[in-house]
């Protein structure tokens, strides 16, 4: 019997977990734009949140998620997330994944911002994401076809408006390909690289969301961006992240005069929710402060945080001597994305979205730390279950759009676009900078541009997103103004 074909875009935790769920019954193809481990999943340092400590309970995890999200979360989604969490951990354990433990074999729990108790499970110290992603990839059966360095460029529909295939570009030789599919899953992650200063992997340019927008899929909360307070900067550039788990171990934020920046700002001080800490640091920076993470209270830093240590050493940061790491806030996570129900279904038939690319409303307006890897596991399983319940009733024929000649648009330089986005969609926003961004984009007429390579495709996708994000941010600003009146 011919198996239905499922295409998964993205080999982070969301995409990889779905591939495993469907491998037995479907012809599964998973695509990644770059190396198999080039994803935000593989960069995750802190770990995965789950109420598995004997003194913890899903209700407490639920409460913390809602408080961090300013009660703007989809409560059904949060409930699913926190209730499924212990089962996800149990299943990973059963399959042989080892979370960090004490010498007596008891699980070690990390503490991160806005959690009312230590509940973050981690592996290899700060290498949870890398080890989990490798673990999933290592479990792919031979039947899963793993297309690496192959970037999805557009989604194709059939005459009834159902998803019927994709187009791709092999990034090493520039060749274009077409694939038919019965079900398509977007797991391409967030949008971090649309900002110059970001914790995100270079491959995270919002491609999946931009492609979904182009076929008319519903999107939501696209301007809801989480800024992480502690990106490590070297020579003026964001190099990577210093996990909140470091503050969970006692590190504190100080200025150049060793003045504590969070002590008086929130009852949880340095472990306040991310949006609170980032706003305080942003204001401090604007007032001329230089910000450091003082790690003098953290014991065995190098053992607990080997990945962060390697990053600092690579950049010759003298943190062992100074006990300080220079940090600044930067773009980290997208709360919004392609609108889906709780089974990953989008507004386009046979198109699913999961992980950071999806918007279920689970995070509200500010994601609770370490809920994202959990989201990737929980909702990818649910999307896979939904696909198993859905039979494709007919043989689809993708409509291949004709090549348009004489296109005249242009694309902005990446760095220029990133700077405009930073000014408009950063921590503090105004109508003026948002309208400036929209005017800047309008001068390029980017949709009318002939795109022929990866760099151009990424820049076009970033323009599509920047325009939608600015529109959404303007609506949000107007909403706040109306509420204030
Ligand atoms: C530095 C850092 C630390 C973090 N720490 C934590 C943490 O401790 N705990 C936590 O819960 N969350 C953490 N997060 C957030 C979390 O890692 C991500 O939200 C989550 O991993 C997203 O998973 P995903 O599978 O949806 O997407 P990703 O893991 O980002 O994967 C996206 C995939 O899509 C592929 N792709 C992109 N575009 C295309 C295209 N056009 N064609 C084909 N493939 C494409 C990429 O190559 C990649 O394989 C962290 C994020 C960062 C950046």
C-alpha cells in the first residue's frame, strides 16, 4: 500500500519529534536549511520545564505560566502543556535520554525567572537542547528521508486550496526542486535573525511563517517578541546567550559601578519575568549604563555551564578574572506565529504548524522560561495524532505558479533592514518608528523582486514578516491607547 507523504520543514525538536511520531505509518521527509544541528533547539541551554519534583504540581506550573504571560495565554493550551509535561519527561527517560542527576541518582532541578520553584530539567549542564536534538535525530529510522541544506522556498496549493507540495532550493548548488505531499508541517522556528542582535541561530529567518503568509494562512501576535535580558556581546555584536539558569544559580545584574540593577525593581529581583528584566536593562542602557552579569556567587561555573564557558573562552572573555560577563537584552523568542488550533491545524487544509513557528496562545504575552522545548514536544505529538486521524480523500495536483517576467522590485541590505526593525520593533515602540519601517519597506516593493538564491529568499521573507509585524504592533499600540483613555 502506498503511504501518504508528510513533509516536515525544520529539524529542531518540534520537526524531529513529529518525524518520529509519523515514521512508521507515513512516507516522511524532513528538511533543514542548513546543518542538522543548526536550530534554536540545539542552542537551548536552560532546559525543559516540567512539574516532576515531588513537591511540585502541574497547577503550580500552570499558575507560573499564566503570571509570566500576563494572563493573556490560551488557558486550554497551558493546561495541556503543563499536564503533558511529566509524561514527556517519563517517555524521554524510558527511551534512554538522561537528564542531569545528583550522585545519588536524583534528578537535578534548575531555577529560572518567574518559576515559583526549581523545575527545569537539564542535560550536560547547559547542553539540553543539543543533546535532545541529537537524541531525536539518532532515533530516526532509515525510512525517514532527511534532506539537509535544502531550503523550502514556497508552498504549493491544489485547485481546492489544499496544500499539495513545496518548492525547495539546495543551498550548496542552487538547484530548485519540487515535492508533492499529502500533509505539510511547518516547524521552521521563530524570526530572531530579523533583528541584528539576537540569540537565535543564523538559519532562523522566519521562512515558514513568511511562506504561510504568502498562501493566505492566518497569523497572530506577530509583534509579540520576547527579548532575553542577557545576550553576550563581544566587539559590539551579539554572540550568544547566557542562560537565565546562571541567575538561578545566584548571578546578579549590575552596572559598571557594581550597583544591583534588579534589587528594587521586582519582588523576584534578578529572577523576575523576562519582559520585566529586559525593560529595566533597556532603560539602564539608555541612561548610559554598561551592564554585567556578576557571577561571583556561582560555584563551579565551568562545570555547570560548559557551553557558555566555551563561548566566553572562544571570545577571550576574562570572566574567570573579573567574575563578570558583559550582557545586553536582545531578540530571543516569538510568542505569535501561524495561528493553529491545539492540534497544530492552520487555516489552510492539510497545513500544520508546530513549535516556535506556531501560535497557539500558550505563552500569552511573555513566555515562561523553558516552556518552549516543552511546547515543541507537546504540540508536535498532538499534530501527529491529528494527521493520523485525517485521511486525504483524493490525489492532489499542485498548481505550479508561472514564472513572472520583468519584475522590478528590490531588496534592502540585510544589515539595513535589521537596524530598521530594531528601531521599530524593539523593546519600546512608537507609531513613528513603526510607520518609518513600513515606508522603508514600501520603497522596495520587495514582493516584485526576482529572488534567485538563499540570501535573497531570506531577505524577501524578512521583509514580508517585518511588514506584518509592524502592522500588528501598530494595532497593539492603538489598543493600548484606547484602553488608557
Ligand atoms: C540561545 C537559545 C537558548 C534557548 N534556551 C531555551 C531553554 O533552555 N528552554 C526552552 O524551553 N527554550 C529555549 N529556547 C527557545 C527554544 O530553543 C526554541 O523556541 C525551540 O527550540 C524552537 O524549536 P522548533 O523546533 O520550533 O524550531 P528550531 O529548533 O528553531 O528549528 C527550526 C528548524 O527549521 C529549519 N528551517 C528554517 N527555515 C527553513 C526553510 N526555509 N527550509 C527548511 N528548513 C528550515 C532550521 O534549519 C531548523 O532545523 C532557547 C532559544 C535560544 C535561541
